[in-house]
C-alpha cells in the first residue's frame, strides 16, 4: 500500500464530495489505508489474496470511504 501511496493515491483533479480536493485528503488517505491494512492483517481469511490485490482493494476502499471521484483513475489502473 505504501508503494501506491508514494506513487500517488490522490491527484489534483480528484473531486472530494463533488468539490475540489482539500489539502488534508492525502493525510486522510494514509490513515484510512492504515486502518484497512490493520483489518486485513487481523483476519486470516485475507491470506488467500495476493498482497498486490489487497493493496489495490485497500486503496479503492479508502478512496470510496472519503468520497473521492473518480473512484479509480486511469493513473491507478496503469500503476496497479
């Protein structure tokens, strides 16, 4: 997940609740991804998934929870 965050999990053209993004959003993305990572580490059922798939799902869940639009950008498609 840190790899994806370092490469760019948020973009200037992202919309937050149909408005331009505020500067705190990247900080919140990091907090949400840490939260979802911890959840997956605590439940052994997630061990059957590839780490890259989990990381992408965690990033998507974080963007969805924060109401970022688009949910999954073309840049993220290329990255993952």
